[in-house]
C-alpha cells in the first residue's frame, strides 16, 4: 500500500507541474516521492515475503535511514536557477549535486528486490503448472517495476515526459500482477507468504 501511495504521489506532483507550472516545493516533493521512494517500499515488501524477518527488518531500517537522510538533504538543498528556466522536472535542479549520487543506490536496491524478486519468483512458479497465475502475476510485476527505470533513463536525455507515461503503465502492470496473484488459490512457495495468508 505504501509503495503504491508513493507511485501515486510522484504522479500527482508531475500532474501539478504540468498544470500549474514549476514550484520549488512541488519539485522537491517530486524528487522525494519519485527518485527516493518510487520503488523502494514495493521492493521492501518483496524482501519481507522472500527472506527471514531478521534480514527484512534490518534492511528496512537501513533503507529508511538512507531515504530519510537523502530526503532531508533534498529539502535543505538550494536550487539551480539556470535549470529551473528550462521548465522541466529534473535532478540537475538540485544545487547540491552530490545528492544525485545517493539515489542510484536506492534505485538499484529497488530494482534488485522488486524486479529481480519477481523474476526469481516467476522462474520458481514456472516449474509447476498449478502455479500458472502466480507465474503470470510475477511477470507482470517484473515488467511494471522495470518500466519506470526505462522511463527514468530517458530523463537523462531531456525526455522527462516519457517517465510520466512509464510510471503510469508500470503501476497498472504491478496492480494487475497483484490482482492475478491475489485471486490464485494454489498457495505460495514462500513460507512467509503462507503464514501471512493464514494469519
């Protein structure tokens, strides 16, 4: 739920920018909700489903501290007026450019556990026809988690609008995957998920 909320928050800030124009407050909200929180909560949910609670709790604390630290830096950072004039939401607007070196670590973490976790699960479920829905659901989640990353790469070349579209489509893929798995009665290969379902 938190992961979907962050996706929605990022999309709302993009919509505000398109409709109302640039504002520093909205830009920083966009950077925090998108670059820092985009896929991280969804990835952490995957960690809780696939790994032992001790590792999941520890990694959640580390991730939360890194994101909080980076978010505070974003809030405090001056902005580069020269890049504001371009009228686009972009990380280069941040005056403290070193902040942009933190976000790749968060995004790599999100990619490994959200996309990688979904692909790994799809491979496990593909071995048994009884898990067909879970196989398809995980493939949908993997594609959905991958699309914003593809869109984000376009922003480096000045095509920020591509990110808006890939985020929306990615969220639809993730939600479709979630619904596909939720409507499957075949059970799960992950003990953590079985325990959650029976709790």
